[in-house]
């Protein structure tokens, strides 16, 4: 019945924001990396792609 009142404000933690920001950044970089790798593989397998260093055909 005689409980002390909680006068301190609730704590606002910042580390969850950093954690979730790092997770989102990791996922975005992974998507970009896989996209560039897939594009490179598709370019290597395409027989109609000109070789690097050759003049473009008109």
C-alpha cells in the first residue's frame, strides 16, 4: 500500500536504432552486391555482348 512513486522518466534506449539501422544497411548492401554480381554473370554468358575494349558496331 505504501509503494514509492516512480518519478524517473522511462529510459529511451538508442542502441536498438543503431542495431536496426545496421541490419537495414546490411540488407541493402547485400541486395546491391547480388544485383551487380548477377548482372556481371549475365553479361559474361550473353553471346551477343561485344568483348571489352572493342569498337562499337554501327
